């Protein structure tokens, strides 16, 4: 999936990936996609929940070599 911006949250654990995601999305335009790369397995539940609570669109997570690539569209 193509992203407009990427956030490297590898090595960070809850709640830091979510906090940094909120800050990164604030700098994007409506409709742009942010890719968040993390190695905390908790992101698989936390990111969809956060998107539902904030109204942003959760596009999915791909796992690759122990890293999770979450994609969020700013609404």
C-alpha cells in the first residue's frame, strides 16, 4: 500500500506509537495516508481501536519480519 508519510515507531511500546501517530496525522492533509511501522504486537488491537475512536480510517496492518505496518487515512 502506498503511503504519503511514514512513522517509525519501532522500539516504542504502548502508548507511544499511538501518541506519535496522532502527532504525525496532525501534519497531514485530509485523505492522506500514514504508514506506522512498529514492533509492538499490541498495535494490532490498539491502532484499529484508536482509529474508530478518532474517526480516522483504519486501512489495515501487514506483518513483515516481526514488524507491523499499519495504514491510516486521515479523515
